[in-house]
C-alpha cells in the first residue's frame, strides 16, 4: 500500500491560487480526470494516468499524455459515475491513502456539491482527503486537522452525513468546546484564524473544513 505518497487527482475548472498550488507534492502519483489534463498543463505537472470519457479533454493533450507514458483509461459517456469519481476510485485501487483533488468546479453548482459529497463519502474513509479549489482548501476531517494560514483567513466547519460530535477548536476567533454541529447548521460558518495556526478536532462524525485565503493575499 502507498501509505506515504500523495495521489493527486486533477480535475477541470479554474486554476488554483499560487499560494495553494505550492501544496501539491512534487513526488505524487498524478491522475487527470478528463479535462483535468488542462489543469496539469497550467500547473506544469506530468501525469501518470488519465481517466474519463474524454468528452471535454483536448485530444492533443490526451495524445501528449499517451506519448509521455501515461496510462489512458477511457470510459463510455453513458456511465453511473463522473470522471472525477472514477479517478478517485483509481487512486484508491492503486493503494493511496492520501488524496488531493485539484480543481473541479468549472462554475457548475451541481458539480461542486457532488464533488464535495464524493470526497466525504464512506468509500474514501478513512483516507486523508483534501481539495484545492480557487482560493480555498477543503479538508475532510474525521478526527483532527491542523490549519496553517494568516490572521483573518476564513475557516468554515460543515457537518456532512450526520452530526459532528465533540467539535473543539483552537486558534479561531469564535472557539468551539465539545460542540455538536448538525448537518445543515451554519454555526461553523465564517470563523477566522487569529494567528497563523489553528486546530480542529472532533470525537465522531465527519466535517468539511474549508480554509479560505484572505483576498488581500492575492
């Protein structure tokens, strides 16, 4: 099992902020989900595998990936899973315990919500899951996470799949001490870092922790 290396899943959509792009490990196993090949080109990252039905990928980029030695896994257009979910499954089947998604919105609300819920699904537990999108970093947290940023950065906590129990925080403007957050609760929305580091912990359940960089950092 590849327990230490990251698997990077590149999806289509807007490029991530440079301040977040530096978090992408240089030695990772890289999977492009269809038009995620364009994301790879923007970031200058070679890919190890390409997954999808190729309805939105640039054929030239697909050929370039094939010629560079990437494994090409083509799926039919009519299927029961998105290209992104297939790419995530590929990373799981390859034995990776740490998965970082980059991109994946493209301005569509349905894609954004579907991607967030896939990342928090039981199928991917208990792997370390993160998502870099736009100016934000989303983490799927089931026990503990450390957040590094700047004072004033926004941090939102959202329970998914049921209540998050025993939620405790350090380093946030409005701390939580053993709180229970129900799915749909806005209690954890738009908190702020008071310094350059914060901690979020919980006893049971699943949280989506979203760290958004200050606009002034652009």
